[in-house]
């Protein structure tokens, strides 16, 4: 997974509405630029039958890093105008691992990959090949983040491996080191060996 393609810097800022652990964009220009051009957010229909763009916290952080979005505390322009640190603190109340997940997400985006929300249960991201249409094509990679202080259970790795194999995708275990640098490990095949297994040659296990 090596790629050195930076995304273009956007300058126009658009206002968003905070709704709990997500942000809503109603501006049609924002929907076009964020979703159709940058592959960010999910298009939904509101109770008035209008298209809106829903952003999860990680996507909001990316737009803050690009200086593309404006958000106010309690959606009140007389209150605090959030900056990156403010909005990170706000959303961390919903996910204490948000910052480390964002490091992985941001790194993958900077490498030129399209990154979408995963399946849950540990699979946080789906990653598409360059040039893919995420609305039509299938993801190539499933990203399973593992963080310091939260050791991975073998049964969880086995479960994720089976999910990846059944969906014909490559499982990638991603972690963040002490220097906040993401590291990726490809899991091609995973087997749990028991004491009764006659093959005790671990050099053959990948």
C-alpha cells in the first residue's frame, strides 16, 4: 500500500450543522464538492425530501484540516467557532479512539485512496483502489485498527480474517506507533493452531 498522491487543497468554507455525533451539510455546492468530488460523506434525504450530506466525525476532522467547514458550538454563531482542536475534543466524547483512527484515515487519504466507513465490529474502514467508483465498485481492503493498550484477541483476528475472505477483500491490520505514525500489516491468511495440530512448523504460517 504505497502511494504518494496528495489531494488538492480546497479553500471555500461551508457551514455545517452539528447533530450529536454527526454533521449535516445542506448546501448543494458542499454536497457536490465533498461527496461527488472528494468522496466524503453520505447522501441522505431529510424529512422535507431534500438531499443532505451526513458527515461522520472522522470526515469532519478531514474537512477541518483542509479548512473547508465552519461549525459553531450549539450551532449558534454567537458562541464558539470551533477549530480543529475544539471539534476533536467535542467528538472524542463519542469515541475515545477517534484521534488514532483519524491518523490512519488521514494517512490513507493522503496516499490517494478512497476511504469509506467499514462494517463495524472492528472493521472501521473500507479502502478502494485509485480511480474506483465507490458507489459501484467493491472495496479492495478492509482496515482493522488495533491500538496500544487494546490488545487484539486471536478470535477477533480470526473473525475479521473470515469476513475479509468471504467478501474477497484483503484484510489490513493498522496501528499507530508512539510517534503517531500509522503502520499497516497485511493479513493474507490466519489460522489458530491448537496443541493437537501435527504441524508445529510455525515458519509455514503467514
